[in-house]
C-alpha cells in the first residue's frame, strides 16, 4: 500500500491529521464513510467564512455599542442590579462566617437569629435583583436586535438589482435570522453576563484576601492548571464550533432550496437522492456537534475537578489551621463557599467564549451587508419626475453587465406618448435589458435613457417607478388575498376600483367563481392559483396602478392561446392610452404594435410596423413565417426557432 505523506494539518473539527493512506483501506468502514462525507462537505462550504475568526474585535464592538447606547438607561439599570447581585453573592458567605463564629460557636441565640434574618434578606434581595436584571436585559436586547433587523430590511430595499443577482436568498435569510439571533444572545446575556462574572470574580478574590490571605493563596495554587485547561479548550473549540456552524448553514440552505423547488424535485423523482444528500449534511452536522460535546466533556468536568481540588486543599489546610487555633470554623465555611463560587464565573466565561466568537463573526457579516452601497443612487440634485406624457427615448444606449462583455451596442429607440413598441429577437438579443434600463434597474454604460426629455439618472428612482407598470413572465403574488395583491400597487384603492380593474382585464369572472371570491388566499407566490390566473391578476394589479408607461415582459407566455384570446380585450384596455413596451416570442400577439424593433446581439437590426417589416423580408419576416408554419403544422414544432 502506497502512503501519501500530507503536511500536518487540522481537519474541519480541529483535529490534527498527519500521514494518510491514499486508499484509506486501513480505516474502519465508519471512518471511511466519515472521510467521504467530509470531503464532499468541504466542496460545499461557502468561501465567505472567515479564515480566522476573532473572539474580540474592538472595531465591531464600537459599532455594536452605537445600538446599545440607544438603550443606555436599561444597561445602566442592569449594571446597578449586577452590582447588587454581585455584592449579595460575595457577601452571603461572610454572613455565614459571622453566624457560625459569633452565634453558633459562642452559643449566642440572638446574634445567630440576627445573621440568619440578614442572610434571608440578602438572598431575597439577590433573587429580586436578578429577576429584574433579566427582565430589563431581555427587553433591551430584543429591542436592539429589532432595530438592527429593521435597518437591515430597509437597507436591502435600497440595493439595486445587481446585488440580488449575486447574493442568494439563503445567505440573506441567514443574515436576517441566524446572525441577528446570535447578536440577540450576545447583547442580551453575554455583555451583562461578562460584567456579572467579572464583578463576582474580583469580589471573591478581594474578600478571600481580606479574610485570610493564606487560604486565598492555597485557592490560587490551582490556577496554573485552570489556565492550561482553558487554553486547551480555546485552542480547539474555535474550529469545532465553526465547523458546526458551517454545516448548520448548509442544512438551512438545502432545506430552503428543497422546499422552494419541491415541484421540480417531485417531477424528476429526486426525493431519494435529496434525502441521501440531506442525510450527509445532517450526519456531518452531527459529527461536528459530537466534537464540540467531546471538548465540553473534557473542559467542564475538568473545571469541576480543579474546583474540587481547590476545595480539598482549602479544607485540608484550613482544618490544620483550625486544629492549631489559627483559624475559625466560620472562616473555613466561608472559604468553602467562595471557592465553589470562584469557579462558577470561570465556567460562565468559558461558556460565553463561543458566543463572543460567533457574535464577532455575525457582526462582521451584518455590518459588511449594511456597508454595501447600492450600485444605483439618486443624484445629489435629483428631482421628482413630474407627471409625464409618456415619451421614451433610448439615445445610443450601451450597456454591459460584466466588463468587456457588451449586451447593448448603441441602441436607439424612440416612443411617442401612447405608442406601443414591441421588442423582438432571439434569446440574449438584449430585449429584457432594454426594459430594465427604462425602469432604471441598472444604469447605462453609455448613451442615455430619457423620459419626457428627462434623463432617468437625473430624477429620483421612486418618482420614476411610480409612473411605470411592469408585468413579468413569472408574476410574483404575495401571500394574502387576491384583493390585497391587486391593491399592492395602489394601497388606497377602493374595493370598487379593484373590481373595476379585474373586470377590465377579464379576471372578475374566474375570481367570483372561487370559494371566497376576492378574499381567496393565493398562498405563497400564488400557489393556489393556476399560472394563467396569476398572470391575469398581475394585469389587474398593473391596471389599477394606472401607470403612464407599461412594460410587458413575456407577460402572456404563461397563458394558453385560448385564454390569451379571452383576455385580449383586457390587454387592449390595459395598453390603451399608455406608452408600452412589449416583449413576446409569440409574434401574433404584437402584430398590432405601432412599432416593432428587432434586436440582434445587442443592436437594432430593423424596426417598423408589422406590414413594413414583412415587406422587407428581413429577420422579422424570417421569424414570423417560421412561427406561422409551426402554428399551422404541428409537425413543424420540432424545427421551431425559439
């Protein structure tokens, strides 16, 4: 067996790997399966994960403190309550010491009664202060993450379409939900928890040194072992927790993708294949969690053992001092309690180590998202576009999505108010890009897009799109009623206006046949309606918004020919009196257009009316006659272009 020597490295769980057999034949079947699974998972891990995460980053903490400062009153109250609980936690062993030495040992019942009632008062005060602190911090922490989540949501709506083309929905959901939840735990419990642990730790050290410095030094004798154990834990837990978090992210992303694409999954009978892939992800996450559990199983019992060792030393040395009349029983009892409480903050700080690390990573990702500038911004002197007549001019427009890959090459198109323009061409000719530039989803690379003589870059985006209506091939419907979806573009529309719009486009009849009529729940993305019904509802939504310029991007491609004929009158009503740009592969739907523009490889190849272009016998004539042949002879469908 040939062994390939690999450089010493750590696997995903922080374990060191040395020489590895190329065939892995010396490993058990279970270990071989784990290695196979991990190699597969490594290929899926996102590149954006931090190569080296920080437990503390002052720059990120300062930015977080901006949000915390808004609720500084709550944090000040919490700190005061922390001081109270810390004093009670440190002080109660001292009360016990006084009760033993001044009450029990000398047989003074009155003194014993006094210290007993004082002890009861102290623990009640500590309970009340702790409960109040938790309530205050739960409120403040929840409000802070609510503010961050709202800011993120608003910021996402300022970003241009280019951002959403490059940033997956799964990653965005991870930022808005997972990362924000990590911050909630951090600001709610970790910040004040750290302060509480520090107060108690310092308080106990001072109290022990004040009461008996010899026993205090005995307690501190175990600290080198505690430091060594903590460093070991920190060394390996970072990679282990990071591996678990990465795999959980993969699981969430695959779940989102699987649920969203469930129809495709069932169509191609991919259920078993998807289940196997999910099992790999799930098992990998399990392995990562086993590693973190193993580390915790070493560390926390180790802390308890060191604490018990310190207690044993204190009892042994303290007992010896008592026998020599150099120490009282009350002092020893207080020290035993303090030793136990001394190691509790250390346990808490170790538990919070991962929270701090995860919070810094989450903060960095969230702030990176918040710092993302939109590709498109309103110019400093941008003005609101006044009510328009509807003239549109593309003047020598050039555009490319990627550098050195031009999509439009000097396109010039003019549309008079109320004119209907059809854009025709093969896939990739630039038709959809033209309408995206009119709506200013992107900015032109060269030339200009003018609306009523105003360069779209000189007006505010909101005022421009308020006078545009867009119906896409796959119209999106929001979860809610049909009525609410139609009213989406004009929230102040009355029920009568909503119904008038549906009557105009021919949607009223099928809506009234539904069990709940206009109050029918469409489901997520209109899943309870057919494709054609969703498209007709989108027509009504566009008509109700009453735009001056209307864009139809393959708007009837999802509707069968019979339904298309039925709603043709509605489409005419929708287009009437509006400047419109229509993209359609079914050329018979655009023969009545005032102007047909044929695009080819990002350039205007020819333009004119239907009759003019047929007479020229150019590219449009070729496309139209070929499509007519397909529709006339079903056998020709196998040879259809587009």
